[in-house]
């Protein structure tokens, strides 16, 4: 993938946003120059949003940034980074959704071997960056959850709201202005049929059965073809 191609603007935004939405750990500040450099090839508006968040992150120490991340993302406050949670909650149906996601990634040649679930937003963003059309459709399937998360972060005054704004700016159409509009989107579905004839994504239905013994911890991870270290590489560095 050419990171300087105009067509890669959305990809760059999604990759940087995915890094920003992971637990920062001890090495996030070391990556700030690389993330800022990547934004040079992105569209002005999302680049400004992500740049503002990176400025905020740089103003905090590693411990402070980790504490802010931990206090920000919590299902109890409806600020959850796991996409299927917004649709399925903590039900058995969510297991089927996770299996489908993992299979979609595999169909596009992406095998994950990390500890995160396949619906973790940074994982979905990497997929959306590397597989543009299919990734956009996947994010659109979860548009309502993304917008509700964006609105919840905005309502709480979190700097992470800028990251979600940047992500949503890479998707077609206008973002909902209120929670009511976002919930209506959840009820009515995306503006067009995203899975079916002509779609690169596997349909949700026949051909995919719920395993008898669904693993408690479905393995996932990150593609290796990225312009910066993977999560596992950062943790072991």
C-alpha cells in the first residue's frame, strides 16, 4: 500500500486512529513522531482532529494517559470499543458475530494472533485501512455504534471524541447530530444494503453456524504489513 497515494487518505486516518484507540502503554509517546508524519498524507479535516488528539496525548505523561484511557472506555458508561457490543450486548448472539468477523478477516488474507477480540475497534480500523471497500462496508454495518460512541465521548468532554470524529469522517454520509438520530440509524440500518449481492463481505446468515463450544477468548491480532510496530511488538520491546 502506498501511504502517499491520495487514495490512501482514509487508510492513513484509520491506521492512526486505530493506534490512538489502543491502550497507550509505555511506548505510545515514542510513536508520536511516526503518527504525525503519517497524517501528512491525510485529508485536512481528519488530520487536524487526530493531530489535536496527539497534541493532547503528548501533554500527558504515560501514566496519566493510561489512566485517562482506562477511565474513558467502559461499557457501564456506554463508551465501548467493541463494535458488536453495541448490537448484540453480552448475549450469545455476539459470539456468532465475532466468528463472522474473524472469518471475514481470514477471507481477505488477514490472520490475527493477538489477545484482542475481532470486534475491537482498532482491529476493525486496520482491516478497513488495508481492505478499503470491504473495510468501509464493515464500519458502515456498525455505523450506529460508532456514532453513539462518538456522541458519548463528546458529551463527556473526552479528547478521544476527536479520534471518533476523524473515523466517522471517512464514512459516507453525514454523522447523526443527536443520540436519537443515531438510535434511529441503529433501528433502520445503514442507508443502503451493505451485505448481499455485489458485497465483498460474507452475509450474516446461512453457511455460518454457531459452534457448539464457542471459545471464551477468540484469538485475533493485527496485520504485519503496517508502517509502525504491532501491538505485540510494542509490548515486548
